[in-house]
C-alpha cells in the first residue's frame, strides 16, 4: 500500500514566498505606476528628506566645530573641518546646563509615569459602560477640550495650592490630556468583552483584569501615548517660565532659550567666550542637539506602534 505524500510533484510550479519588504498587493482596479510617476515620487521624497536633514546636519556640524572654523565660515558651518567636543564638554562640566538637563530628565520620567497612571485608570473606568458616573464624567472631560479657564485663573490656582517654585508646577498643571484618555478609552473598548467576562468568572477583579489582560493587550497604544507625554514634558518651557523664579530649577528648554537669545550665560561659559576659547554659536547649536537627542533616539523604537496604537484606537472606537 503506497503512502500519499503531501509534497508537490517535481514538475509543479514553485511559488516564491513574498519578501518582507515587498510592496502590498495592488487592487485590480488600480493601474500600475509608470516610470515618470515613480521618478516623481522619488524626487519628491528625496527633496523632503533633504529639507529635514540638511538643517539638522548644519546644527550638528556647527556644534562640533572650533571657534576658528566658525569664524572662517562666517557663521553656520556646512562642511566640517575637524571635530571638537569642547562645547559639549563645557556644557556638561557640572554647570547650569547639566543641572537643567537633570531637571528635564527627572520631570519627564516622573511626569510621564504619573500621567500614564492617571490616564490609564481614567480611560479604563470610562471604557466600562456600567461604571459610576460614566456619562457625566465623559461629558465633563469632553467639555474641557473646548472650554478652558484661561491662564490667569490657572496661575491663581497653582499659587493658591502653593505649587509655585516647586517641580510639581511643571507636572500637575499639564498632567492629563483628555485626547489621550479618549484614545486609550477607545482602544480598551475594542478588547473582547468575552475575554473580560471569562476572567470575572474565574474570580478576577477589576485591578487584576486591568493589569493581567487589558494592559498586555494594549502595549502599542501605551507606547504611543507614553511617547506623547514624554515629548510634551521634555519640550515644555511655558510652565517653568511662569511658575518658577529660581534659575537653578529651570529645565533644559528654558536654559536653551536663554542661551540662544543670549539673555543670560553661565559664568564659566561667559569667561570662555570672552577669552575666545568658545564660540557662542557652537554653544547654541550644542544645546539644541542636547534638547533634540532624546526624542530622536526614542522615536524610532515607538514608530512601529503608531499605526496600530493610534488608528486602531481612534477609528474603531
């Protein structure tokens, strides 16, 4: 008795496995692009990339040049002539810029964790239709997206709470974004209700369901929302400018504004600039690079979650 083999015969046509980087199948009604269209797209994308990367290249190169090279170029440097890290060494030598960087890092980490905790708890509660005050709380949150108290009442509230000249003033006034809560809520509502009901039958409570089921299934949207909060805290400067008066408590963005506008320079940097050892332009560009570096490093790792995290939560909700 012969065994029936599942392998195809030798003369059968072999179907190649699609490449990971292959373009998705084109709909039957859509005509394939011609050479002119492909060339136009390539040129447009190249010009767009150059428009983004060229200014960034100038900023990085100028920050790595000596005062002599910058003076010879008459300002911003396009073609580097050697590399020197003297601007970064002076900025990170324990002065005001290093303190400001540590303040920004601390505010970003603590603020992001606090904002994510509040947003996740609020979104999960609002995603359960039978929760207490669900409709009223949701309408109140939606109203705050269109109507705000204004700057003066907000400042008076922060002052009355005793938060001025404290790091909490950099976190609490902008701790929660209603838009992010709505995106999280929409994503949580898409999680299978049967999965949650089965967990309840097994004796799991709301906290365990949130920690063991909802959060692991929502990694994509959590990564995106976490990046939004982190970038917001890292780039924030307005709260510090109105709530802080102590110069040593200023975050990196505020110090960067002062250095770029040359309103106030740290004593050590001022002495180096006066003696001709440092270029003010190199210092300005180096501070810009320090402010942009964390966002540029983190964004590629979260980029893959943007489509699933944002579109799935916002469209299907």
